[in-house]
C-alpha cells in the first residue's frame, strides 16, 4: 500500500475495518444516517472522554492528537482513511464503552492494526475507558506513572502487536465491499448486537418503522 497522492479511489475508514459490510455499503451509497437518541448520547460522552484523555496524552506525554493517515492501493482500487487518536512513535486508540471488554473487539484490533501498518510500528495500545457524563471523574483517578501502561478503575488497556495476516484479512474485507458496491449488490449484513447502534437499522429492520 502507498501513502501519498489522492486520485479519487473508493474511500473506506479505518474505523470500518471488519465491521458489517452492509453498513459500509449503505454509507458508500449515500443513504442518510438515522442515529438513535441513546447512541447520540454515547457518542457525545465518547467525544468528551477522548478530549479529556487526549489532553493528558498531548500535554504530559507529547503525543499528537487526531493524526490523519491515508493508505492507498491502486491495485485494489481503494484507500483507507483514518485519524489516530494519539500518536508518537506508536499509536494509541481510545475507546469509550459502557462496559469494559475482557478481550479487545476484533474490529478495534483491525482498526489499530491499520494504524500500526501506516506508522510501521511494532505495537500500539487500545485504551478502553468507561463512559461517564463527567469523564474527568474517571480519568482523574488513573495512574499514569508507568505510561504507556495506565492503571485504574473503569479503565483497561491492551498492548497489541502488528499482525500481518489481520491486515490482509482487513484488505480482503474492504475489497469484498468494494465489489458489492460496484455491482450494486447489497452484501450480507452481520446482524449482530451492533445493529442496535447502527444508523442504517431502519433499512435492515423496516418493520420497526
Ligand atoms: S442494521 Fe445490522 S445488518 Fe443492517 S447494516 Fe446495520 S449493522 Fe449491518
């Protein structure tokens, strides 16, 4: 994959890595998003969490926030765009969740893996932070003395190495969606718990309208 010059290839987002192909298809085709109200609230809390933690990573540890990246493959006919939450030698991806996972989500690993590939870094971190109306109250209790290892309640981190085969799988996933897009053929959806949070739920579950 190359990483310069834009020439109008199909654009995917790193945050879409290994997520529901149908959802990506709907976005590419320009269907309007309809976010459920409870998701909006969570998204806002997530943004606030990113802001508070990002401020610490930037001020105290000199990380750059929202580092933009593009990986491009003319051969496959698409680009992957992303913004790394925090970057300095290695990427840190921050995820606000209502409950902390025991193991990282596959699609979060795939997203971080794209950043690792772009940065040519051997490893990076996934920081899971419990969502709260006032994120300061969670982040204020964290111990950064062993940074980038961070400890504390309502927080979990995973140190993740670059995974070449996961990157290949991610490219394959995007390529499958690209083919569906070009053929105007609706791909199969994941129909998982993630449908609750999907802005295109109204298309997959029209009877609920
Ligand atoms: S509602 Fe579910 S199956 Fe349909 S696009 Fe969204 S995530 Fe995919």
